[in-house]
């Protein structure tokens, strides 16, 4: 709990972690859970959970990110609290499956079903996700064997997804660390890759997306307080300070 005070975060997207090996302590909304093999935890939009792993943690986990109707799956090993390697990463572009899972997730949150029945329904839904991941894994192997340009294409797809995520959220609740985590790259490699693929620095792209959103909201008659909240600013004064800096550029 002491470690969590400075190592927890929330995101504007949903995430799931499946525990395949090890015995790690997970967290959700400041409560602790034993992540033994077979456990999976669901983190909804805005729910706080551990950022990284506490010292002494060891295991193999599959992280799944649901971003802009796409699924990113990343299998990682954890050694003494550090993610030591990515064993595998997949990007699944299946809006139908993503929509289905999102709808069922929302229904179950508000459902009066018995908790065991909820768990059984979640397992059945995520079995569809696993089947999709297995199929994507086999397709990825075929592509790698037949096309040496596949890794570069995957990088472009990841960066395009990050661009879309920034535009659709107007940067609200996002920072470089969170975006790098979604991408699966280190912070500095992500910054370099984003500039290389888009021609923009990450902060500049976020600001451009915010300016575009401001124009839309002002045209709709939104008040400054509403705009500040939509863009993720803590208060109207913080938004005003940011806007003045943008106008000086």
C-alpha cells in the first residue's frame, strides 16, 4: 500500500491483465488482490490501479489494452518488479469484437446477476478474445516469414492508433508515459518513433488536437468551464493559462 501511494494511475481506456505464472499482488481502486495463476483483473476507464510492479514481484502476465475499438495484447515477464522482456505483442483490428466486449462489460457492471454468474459470463466473452489472439498470432508468424517489412508496418499501425487515441480524447488524461505504455516502447523510443512517423512531437500533437476540440466546442456554444473539463484540465484557470501560452506561439 505504501508503494501504491506513488505508483498508481488511471487511464481513459480499458485494460485487462491475465496472470499466467507467479504470485503478484495487484490493485484496483486502492484495494489489493492476489494475482495467482488463473486470475484476471479488469480495469475500467478511470479506475486506479498499480502502475508497474512492486519490488519482489515475479511472474508472466498478459496485458490487453482496448484502445479506439482495437485490441493490443502484450505478454510480459516480470522479474523482481521489473518488466524484463516482451515475449509477444499483437495488434488486433476487430471493431465488432471490441464493441461486443465493451457492451458486455458495461452490462455486467450494472447487472444484478450473482457474482459467480458474472465471472462465468466474463470468461466466456474473453474466450472469444483469446481465439482472436491465437488467430492473429498465427497470421503474424506467416507475415514475418514472408515479409521482412512486417515489423515496420506494425510500428506504423501502433503510432496511427496512438494518433487516433489522442485525437478522440483531445489529450484528456494522457501523458507521454501513458502513451508509451500503450505503444509498448520505452518513453524515449516512443518519442523518437512518434516524431519519425508523424512529423510532430507528442506534446505538439496533443495541443493541436486540443485546439481542434476547442474550436468545435466553442462553435457549439460551450462555456470555458465545460471546455476545460472536456480537455482534462483540473480547473478553468489551468485551462486559461494553457490557452494563453498557445496564443503566444
